[in-house]
């Protein structure tokens, strides 16, 4: 199943809140084996929301999952517009109206609630209602002409509850082969260099996706494959994973926390830092067996940190060039530093 996620709310576009709903739904779709090729954020504008639905279904989407816009106010129109798009009639549900009334009276401690709250009791004809016991706005699933639209409440605690207790069980009947992922973590090599080393493997793959993700500390190679079971996925990636490990040997780290591994072997450092920045608290200057000497020189594009390392009878020196100011890229500097220390003490 091809799924698109549309998160509704002008507050999302203004950066007033973080869109955690999208991430949660993407993880759910991954677990169920659904494809998510697009995710959209749209403001509280009826025409733009209808346009988003049209774009989604026209490019091959089977199901659109929306969040937000299910409340009692005039700009909460997601459910009504979704029904309009599919050509479904909105029906007032007496049972749902009673739930809305009881919940609103309880949380407000009033005997009577304003009429606009009962807007939340209208649902598309023949839809499947997704009960939301921790909020007043229930979600729903509506379908017509092989197009499915799922409406979920916007508040994250309500959305996650409805997903876990209502939507996921409902979607189980559509479950497909799940995407299994495998990560290989490298240090001491940049993203472009790693990509060059494994390019022939990447280009030859059809059923296994291979992607590189770089941070200042690591380059992560992720393999992804669709399979019905873990054992089946393991078998699919076995040979490809082995080939990549062979290409990147010398750079692979079993524990992404390399500092933790180093500190198991040495209990601190002797540090002579002549730079205008301080290393993080991980680098304990306690007279430990690894000697670190840092000096700094300027460059038109930034700064170059010269490093001298000594351990027992071994010694290495190297430069770490950093754009603008070294102090702006301390995590990158420390990552390269700890990698070289790990090589030195082996």
C-alpha cells in the first residue's frame, strides 16, 4: 500500500510546534510494510488541503493519513473536506454526540456545553470511527473508489493513542512485507569517500536499498530490504552486507560509542591544549597514559588543529581542518581525535 501523510495546521508551518506526528506515522507505516513516498504539511486552508489530497491520489497514493483539523472550531475542516473530496455525505451520529457531550461536561465541569462542540459528532456515511477516549475529537477511516482517507486528531498524545489502540489494529488486514534495516557504522572516513568505495555494490542492487547518512561523528551505511520475516531479511542482505564490510574494513566500528571503548583501555589523558577552545568533559586531563598536544593555525577558510598523540612507544601527528572556527565543530574534531587514539592504542 502506498501511503501519504498530510499534517494539517498553520502552526506547523510557522514553526510554533514540532511535527512529531509525521515521524510517529512513518514508523507505523514502516512496521506494517507500507510505502511512504511523500509527507506534506499544509495550513488551515480548505482549497490547499483539497489540492494536497488531489495531488496525493493522482500520483498513485492508495491511502492518505491526515492529522489535525478535527476540533469544534470553524477552521477545523479536515473531516468535512475529506468527505467532500470522496463525495461522501456527512451524517450526525447521536451516539457520538453523547460521547462529545459527556466528555466536554466532564472536563469543563459544566452542565451544558456550547453547540459548536457537536460538530465533532458528524461523520462520513459508512465510515469507521476511531475512538479517542483521551480527547473529544474522534478520528475516522473513509473509503470510496479504492481511495482511503484516515483522519486523526492533531494533539500528539491523542494521535499516538488512537494510532496504537485503534488505527494499527484496523490496518493489520492490509499488512504487507515489512522493511528491515541494517546499519554499518564507520569512523575515520568521509561520506563521499565511503560512497566511492561501495558505489559498484550500490549500483548493482535491485531489491536492497543502500543509503549513507553522515554526521560529524560517523558515516552510517544503512541497508533496507522488504521481507515477511526477520530470518528472510537476514538471508536477503547477507551477501551484500558482507561485500560492504569487506570494502569498508578498517573503518567499521562495532560500538558507535567509540569513546566508551577507548576508556575501557585507558583511564584518561595527559592534555596540553594551546587552542582557544576546551575539549568536552569526556577528555579527562588526569595524567593518563595517552598524551594529547593541540595547536592551532589560521587559514582563509577556517582553522587547522594540529594534533600530536603519544602512547607508550608510539606517536602520530595529523591535522584536522575545520571551517570558520574550530570551536564551531568540536564534535567533529573530537570524533576524529578519538578515532586516531583508538588506532594508536591498539
